[in-house]
C-alpha cells in the first residue's frame, strides 16, 4: 500500500525524463480513493499511463497511440501497448553500453519501498523503450 502523494512524487521523480527528454507533458492525475492511482503524460502521438492498483498491488505502464488526438479503444492491441510486452524487443535492440548508461541515469533515484522499486524498474524500461520506439515491431 502506498499513499497517493508518495506515489505521485515518486512518479514525478522517476519519470521526469518523459518531460525533459521526450517532450511529454503531465496531463492527468486520476485518484480513485486509496484503491487506484494513475498519472498520464502526453505528447502529440502518445499518452503514457502509469497506474497502480493498491488493492491488487499491480503496477501497469501503458503506451496509448493516439488516433486523431484521441485515445484508442483499450482492447486495440495495436494502439494500446503494454510496456511488459515491448520490453523483450527493446532488450534485444539495446546495446550493453546503452543499458549501462541508462542504469547510470537512474543511479540518483532511490526507492524507499517495494512499490517505488517497481516504479523505478518500469521507468528504466520505459526510457529504453522510448529511445528505440520507432524501431519496434508493433502489432
């Protein structure tokens, strides 16, 4: 279980690269009591959702490919891309040096608990994914 403010602060810190490197803007924070938290970042082509379900203890990072500026249907697997699915392709394309440099980029970030460790792990994976996004074989 993580408190909402702690979650939002961790997302802002660990995912700041979305704004500084990739031109995303934080556009939405959704809070559903203490059960569900979601922070969304958007650019012209994509929305990235970083959501956590407290009750299920489940973190999900999803890249939505916008269609005419609008969210696609969640069930459209060609436009709703789960980071876990993309990660295998990314790791095959990323060089050892890139992986090391990416880890060094996040070395300043310290996780205080298990949820923050998972947020940080997903942030590392997402940053590498976005660096190789145009090379990925999307469904």
